[in-house]
């Protein structure tokens, strides 16, 4: 991040949440997470008033609506969205900018981008340039001033993901939407949903209705807590809600392991045809589909076909991790049949790094979750990095963390921030990064938020920003705290951030 001296000075003075000012000086133009690429602060500031309008072409109406929705509650202003305006406007423009370009003068704020996703990213930047009080749900007395100057910004990696495990504990569509709101503010653009596991099955599949009738029943969460599943209508609504925030949903059905819930519902999916007992403990690696049976592939194809039909995005994740109850030969034979099925229904196959053992993984995307510091794909074409000792949001922060696991590491915020995708594998292999959140210990949205934030913001900066600097991140994310407080997002107050 290039930034002028005055802006640097302001960056060095974080506010504590107790002192959210109503009449603060404007926030330095670069004080944004993830850090923008180029920042030039100069000229007069822009002030949003009750006369400000939002100008946008029809094609960017959705982004304009998101912007208006973000600014109206705290300002109390009308902020009408119009096709054309003179001055005192926030203007969204489709231009050639590969990421987005945000320009602030006395008379207008202009966000230009080639695509609506870029405009939306620019809107997220703008929200952080307004005083934190902008995140309040009711009208606030504040000067809605944005520093003058220009930001030119674009992502380092095209894929910046988060994952939520709905299988170990089900989380409702409303909770998933709140999570989408919170992650999209950091320019996360993929949400991977882990929809099946040994404990439960969380997505309606019409051709195999017992998957959710049995696998989504009450008591199918870890320790018998909760239960539930997404109907197809719920899922479509989530896909739409996410798309309106430029987040693409990726569904995951885990196989050939992690399938106990499916086998409880359909005993023919085991080799001996006997239903196993339901399991709500957190063991892994004990279940396997029966690799030699035809019914296995009828089941898998039906599930993939129905999921692909629900999924406008390019990727369909088939899990493939920890198949310890499947022999290596069987595992490869299974993937040789199943990976092409994903392509048959028009999707790019995506799986945990184990799928790379199968030659059919050529063209697939791998999600690297292991702990070794380097990784070279043999068959797959692209890698999403989620090293468990850095990027897993379900790892405890330290031994005292009330929630989470610790098998991979304790991950403080600076550990989540302090790694580089390029040290794992050459840049040409990398599609991006993802922060998975497994939910063995997480029941409520507060639990989810407490484990995700601030670490998700650290992973988002690794995925978006070309340059990294812990001290700068620490200051910028500290300044973000009051925004989470005002939005009712629970988060971990890390001693490393202060
Ligand atoms: C592993 C395992 C999951 C666990 C998670 C907990 C992968 C890819 N498989 O990650 O089943 O929930 O750890 O941290």
C-alpha cells in the first residue's frame, strides 16, 4: 500500500471502541481491510448530506441498492438511486478498471469498475472510509465525511473463500445470511457450504428423500444437539442472497468417506446392506461408500445432478478427505468414476487435496488443508490454500479459548495473518485462499462469529492485498472493532491486536 505521510499518521492512532467519536476527523483513505493497492490522499473531502444522491446505470442498480441499504439507517437520509445526477453524488460507473477505482472530490465520490463485483468491492471500501457510526442501525449524529483522493485497487487472487460446516451443527438460512453480510465486507467472494458428514445431511435431494428426513432430523448435530437441513427453496434463496453480494456459493457433499448419515438413511449404501448406528460423536475416517456396488454410483450421480442444477457457480465440491476406511485402490477407482460425473453436469470438480491421487483430477481444483509447508499438485490444475494450522477458523486462538479444536495448531490472529500462499506452491498453481470453519463445537451464530473474526479478515487480506504488514493490519482491524459492535457481530478481542 502506497500512502502519503498524513494518512500514515492517522493510521497510527487507532480509536478504542469506547471512544467512537461523532465529530471525528475523516478516516485516512488507506485505512481499510483488506489493504488497498494504491492510495493517494489529496484535495478536499466529500460530505454526505441529506441532499446526496446515488447515481448508477441500470446495470449497476443492484450495487447501488446495496450501497443505499448500507448508508440509509445510520444517516437517516433518503439517498435516492438515480440514473443521472449533477453534483453531491456517489456515482457508480462501469469503466475499464480491472478491480475498482474510487475517487473522492468535494463534489462527488466516484467508483468505477469493469464489473459489478468490482463496484461492490469499491462500495465495501467506501463503507470503511466513513465513520464507524455508519454501521449503526438507527440515525446517528455524525459528520459523514470521506477524505479526498483516490484509491486504485484490485485483488491479488481471484478466489477468496470462506467455508461453513452445516453438517456438524446445522445453521439456519438467517444465520448463513448474517455470515455472508459479515464476510462480504472483506471482499470474500466464495462461500463453500459443507452440507453432509457422518452426523447429518443438510440439503434436500428429491430422488433420495430419506437423506434429509433421517439425516436432517432433530438430534443429528454433534452430541445430539439440533438438526435441520436446507430445502431446495432455502438453498436457492441463499444462492440469490449471496449473488446479490457478489459471493458465489459452492456446495460440498463429502465422499467416499464422511458418509455415515447417508448410510443410516439408506443401508444399501453400505457393502453389507446393514444400516450403521447414527453417530453424533466427532470421530473421523470410519465410514465409506461401497466402491464396488452400482447403487453407489446411482446415488452419487443423482446427488451431483440435483446439486449441479441448484448451483449457478462453476464449482462443485465432492470432499474426498480422510477416506481412511477406503483402500487406496478403491479410493482411486471411486474418484475415477465420480470426478467425471461432476464435469458431466457442467461443473468444475473441486475436492480436498486427497483427490489429487486420481488421474481424473486433471482439471480439478484442490483444496490444500494439510500442514506440510509445500505442495505440488500432480494432476489437478489449481489449488486453493487452506493450510489447517493457518487458515482453519475452528482452531482455538490459544489454550484458553472456550470453543474450537486444537489438532492442527493454536492460531492467534497474527498466525492467521503471517503466511504466504506462494511459499506453499508456485503462483501459477494458485486459484486463491479459503478460511474453513468446521462446526463440531459451534452451535450459534455468536460461536461462528467469535471464531471467524478477526481471523477471517486476516485471510481476506492475504487473498486480496498485494502487500502485507502486520502492524498496519493490526491498526486497521482494531479500528474496525466498533463496526462489528454496531452490527451485532461477536468477535474475539485478541491481545495481539490490543
Ligand atoms: C479436518 C476434517 C474435518 C474436521 C476438521 C476439523 C478436513 C478437510 N477434514 O479437515 O472433518 O471437521 O478437520 O478441524
